[in-house]
């Protein structure tokens, strides 16, 4: 008896024929998702934790719509950058160095400029740790899109400056700029006993900031901070190793949070090997 040839189930036939293509497609999809280069999602993930009550959470809308009702803040400078971030997908890529991490960090010295360069999508570049930060946007809060492709900011005070994208905050789109003191040597080391402040702060009184000249007779740790009238530290200009010599450091007149110090009396405290000193500064309107 002749037995008819068994009919191969169509589903099984298709799955075997396309198995190779399917595997390749899945691998490519995983790689694209890992790099954040899938279609840019201009929405908040439905699985993200809800924003805290009263927080200035970013709604699922393009940056241009957000800034239509929330004025941008932060003046871009026209200067050569010391480092840069690419703004793309759901992350800030520091200097396009190919070593992608979710939160990249740039390290610069006082007076240096950071450049943000738009690549794709609609974003914001907003100072602060997130929308619940009480100082959110104090330094800058600007759009990064096809109509606003570059933003540069000069950092004149030491500190750690986090920033994030309001639109993609739920994707942890953040970055950090760490600023250390750029010691400006202006003279030789003094004889032992001559360390400390070697000139009065200037200008004093001041409308915004002052310059300090000090000396170390031998290498060591130097710390220069600004205190308010109650003795609370509001800014750190220098905190680390320094060589022997005479140096200058500048205070921009802003607190560590980036806000302008209000009019009043302040004190610069200097701690160097062998001496601790303070100098009075008056900030006037």
C-alpha cells in the first residue's frame, strides 16, 4: 500500500526557514537597545515611579513645548571647550569617547568650558540632580534639539555639578561635571613663616566675587573656603595638594549650589601648612 507523503506543518516549516533571520534580528535589537539608538521615546515610561508631589516633572512633550511655558535659563558662552557631551538617545556621552556609561563625568578646572552637542531627539540640559532638586535649573535649563544644537557653559567655581534631561529623567539621562581649582602661580615660595594670605582680597567691597593671593612655604594640603556671617561654608575654592609658591584663586560670588551670594559680610578662610587665616569680604548690591 502506498502511503501518502506526510504533510509538513506550515508553522514548523516557516519557523525553521526563518530561524537564522530571527536570531540575527533579535541580536541587533538587543544591541540597539543597549546603545539607546532605537526610536527616541519622548514619553515617560509607564513603569517609572511617579514624580513626587509638587515636583516640576517633565511631561511627555518635546522640549520646545516645555520651554513655551517655562523660560530657558543659562547664557551660552563663545569659548573653546575643555570637554564636551554628545546629547543623543537617552544619555549624555562625554567627549564621544566610545566608553559608554549611563552617567558620564567630565573633569575640568575652574575657568574651563563644557560644550553640549545635540545629535538626535528632543532634550533639555538642566542643572541639578533631578526635578525634585530644590536648586533645579539654578545654573542652566535649556533646550537641546534640531533648532538648538549647541550649548556651552563656563564653570568658575570648584564643585560637583550634576545635570539631567527633563524629558528622559525616568531613563536616568544624567551627567556630571567635576570642577577642581586651577592654581595660578604668580610668584616664588616665601621664607618659612611667610605662608598664608600675602595681599588683601580685591575688589573689596565687591558686587560679585573677589580674588585672593596666598603663599605656601612648603608643599602640602591647602584649603580656601568662603563662609557667611554665621560661619557656614557656602563655597570651596581650593581643597587639595599644592606646591610651594605664591598663588591666586578667584571666587565668582556664587555659592556651591550656583546661586549668587546675597549682599552681606563674608569671610575667606585659608588653611595651609603652618597657618590658618581669615579675611573679611563685603558683597554689596
